[in-house]
C-alpha cells in the first residue's frame, strides 16, 4: 500500500504542500500518478471528510480509519475511471467511502438494532443540499418511529435486505436462520413498515 494512503488522520491534516491551489481533478491525476506532493495534498484535502463519513457509518475509530485507508486506496487504483461529467471528485470519493463502510457492516455478524444507529448509518450520504437535509430529517423521524415498532429480528432482516441490499439468502446466512424464515421476516417487516408509514402520513395530512 502506498505510504501516502497509510498516513494517519493527524499527519494528513498537517500536510503542507506546494500545490494547495490545484483543483480536485488535478490533484486526483497527481494522486493516481503517485506524485508525492499531489498525493499528500489530495489526502490532506479529503481525509477528514472520508474518515468522518466512515466513522458516522461504523461508529468506531479503528474501523473508520481502516475504511478510510481502503477508500483512498480504491481511489488511487481507479482514478482513471473518474468522469467529471457524472459528479465531483468529492462526491465520487465519498461514494466509494460509503460503499467500503457498508461492506464492513455487511461482514459483521452483529447488526445494530437501535433505530437511531440503523438510520444514522443507512442514510449517511456523501453530499446533500440544505433543502434535502430538512426533508431527510422528516423521513428519518418517520422511519425511526416505524422501525421502533418492529421486533428486533424483523428490524434486522428488513434493514439488511432493504437498506444494505442483501438478498434473502444472504440475510438467512447472516442471521443463521432458514431461507424461508428470512423471507417471512423481510416480508412481514415490510408490510408492517408500510402500514405504519401510511398511518403516519395520513395522520399528518389530517392534522
């Protein structure tokens, strides 16, 4: 692994280079080419946000640090596929970070079942407009209330399937239950969530 990817968060924040004025795209090109100054500047510019997003999802400093390193390594390896027409360097990098962190969560045997923890991780997003944040806050509140009504095993199943994107078979493997049981938990949880959310929206419209 390149040394500039292994740099710790404190070291990255302290980086001082001669190329701070370069654009994100130019720094990415230098990072991909393993140019020492550009690489140090790229890591220094983005590592705080990368680590912050990983920590928001994972909730552990060590795991977040490992995820941040892996995300930066993937960026270094795949810089050639970046397309500025599809988004900014920042959004691309943070999307990669989110994917890495979600992969870590998927690999864990234990899944958090507290609604606030689930939703904080599930809805962590690289970049949002101010207006989107207000809408998201309302959506989070509704979803949190609906999830809190589910039994723990149904809550885990629907989050693994509906938010983390696992198939019913993978949910079954993850939970150590038969495939039919996993399908039943997912289906029942979805039906209960839909009913709870519909009831909440009806109540708000009448109020």
